[in-house]
């Protein structure tokens, strides 16, 4: 996976997380652990991105 692909995926996941947070605030979602999983997935991708490109 290239650096650009990772950055695109991170942005998509951040948008998904924002949407989940709003959805959860309006009416509780069935499985709130999805929010936690999404946050951790973003953190993992950011870690990989920084390992590939230390200047970032």
C-alpha cells in the first residue's frame, strides 16, 4: 500500500468515525464498540504511515 493510498484511507476512516459519532449522539447505535475499533484502526494506519514516511 502506497503512502497516498494510506492517507486516502485514513481520511475515509476519519469521515466514517465522525459520522458514527454524530449517529451515536442522535440515537445510540447498536454496537458502540465500533467507535472504539474505528479509532484504533485510524491510529494503526497513522503508525504505519509514519513508519513508511518519517518526515510526515
